[in-house]
């Protein structure tokens, strides 16, 4: 009797222990919704990026036109200086030096213009791209909040963008947790057909 009572108590304790262990081992994912977006896809399709590309192209053409004008003026002045050097009769050293100084100043002006225009273009690209990216991030946050997602991953198709990428090895959502098109729509862009 004592032995069967002891066995019954051990079985009861082990049952309670196993039931507690199974309660602890169950992870709860209720309330934790995960989603992802293809940021590179958004950047390719959002209208602000298209506008930025057009603005860059327009500014480049404007800078190139001005630079070509400066280069042409330099070539003309340099050709005049070379012609003066071929026939220096009746010319003073001061007049030759003045002409040379003028040619050098035109060249310097063209070089400075090229350097400054490239720096200005780069600064504009950085500022506007940062603004576009901030807008995309704010829109992602808004869409995620509206749809009840707690965590959104960046999932880029191109790993060559020099950023650390969160990569998902497996996703059984069949695209239902992909917020990419919802973000594009929220930003006023109709996603292209896939």
C-alpha cells in the first residue's frame, strides 16, 4: 500500500511538472505581426524618384551647356594667344602677358565652374534622396500601423546597395505580408503590374 501510494504521488508530481513545462515551452506570437517591404522596388517606382531623376538630367544639361560655352571661349582666346605668339612684331611683353593671364583666368574659371557644379549637383542629389527616403520610411510606418504590423523588415532584391540587408530565408505568407504596393499606393503611385 505504501509503495502504490508513493508511486501515485510520483506520477501526480510528474504530471503536474510536465503540464507546467508544456505551458512554459509554448511561445506566444499573438500580437506580434511581421511584414516586409522591397525598398529598392519602391524607389524604382515612386514618382518623387522619377522627378528627381528628371531634375538631375535637366541640371546636368544646364551645367554641361555652360561648361561647353566656357570651353569654347577658352579655345578661342587660346587660339588668339597662339596667333599672337607666332607674330610678335609690334607687341610688347606686357600685352602678351596680359593676354596669357586672361587665357589662364578663363581656364581657371571653367575648372572652378566644373568643380562647383559637380559639388552642387551631388549636394542636391543627397538632400533630395534623403527627403524621399524619409518620406518612404514615414509612409511605411503609417501603413504598418494601419495594418497592425509591429515589425517591418527591409527586403531588397539587390544586395549590391551597400547596406546591411535583413534577409528572410523562409516566408509562408504567399505575399500577404508584403507591404510594398500598399506603401506605393499611400505615396500616390500606382504600382506596376507584376
